[in-house]
C-alpha cells in the first residue's frame, strides 16, 4: 500500500542553447537585434578571436563576454529590451519538442524547473516567463539606461553554473535532481544531479514518475 502524505522535492535543471533550444540563441540575438553593418564593423575588430574560437583554441566562455561587449556597448537598454522580448517569442518556435515535453512533465509532477544558461538575461527572462520556469543565467549590466557591454555576473557556464545553482537552491533538500545539457560547459551542473541527459550521447530521457512512499 502506498501513502502520498510525504512531499518529495525534485529539481530539474535545463541548459538552453543546444538542449532546450535547437539553435545558438546568443549569436541569433546579435543578428536579430543589430544591423548587419554594425555586426560586420564590430566583427572585423574581433576577427582574430572569432577565428580562434572556430578553431577551438579560444573558449566559448571567454568569447561570449568579448562579443557581447563589442556588439552592445552603449546600446539603449529600453530599445534592446523591447527587441529581446520579441526575440523571446520567436525562440518559442525554436524549442526542441522532446525537451519541452520533458519540461512539462516535470512541471505536472510539481518539480522545481530552472533554466541554467550562459546566454543573457535580456531575452531569457521574458522567455522563462512564457514557460513559467525559473532562471539562472548571465546577467547584463545597465547604467543610466544604457547597456555598458559588461556582464553584471560572471559568464554562467562551467563551475559558475554549479555555484549559482547552489547559491539559490538548497540542494540537500531535494530528493531527486535532474540535469539536461549538451556540452562540457554543463558537467559541473551534472555533478549535482542523480539523473542526467547529455545531448548527442544519451539516447533516452530520464523516466519521470510520481515518487510514493511505502505505508
């Protein structure tokens, strides 16, 4: 016989780019928000780093803040935020149906669901509002109504994912933790979880069931 009187807390952690989202949302946002002329002009300044990145000798966690600074320094925050909210709605059509279904199952079971991403808050915050999930991500700096181009937080990848998760969630209070990712940038997040799924490596998603206690 089973009793359901005891509540079991469960946590689901989803990476975004390459996992929940099928595209590179960070680069996509640059092309969505800015003119081609501006992108080309600023991109030429970064060409040595861009080439090194695509040759896998300059890491993504170093490339992202450099690229964001070059592209968005001194941009009007209100204007960019309006574009970011439009972009968030566009991204809803780029989400992987398999992972969205898994996310909805977590929600239906009452699990805490969190998007944990190195991409920026400008468009991830409105996206998470649309999905009704929590957010941990790279936070951008705004001063006097303008983007400074700097991050207010560290790039939310690798060890920073683990640090930010443990700062905001009482890990020891959870019966089960699930983590979904697609790269080595998610491995520190995976170290917190009992159940993990690596895109391109694992075929089946974790099976979700209500957790019942024997009476």
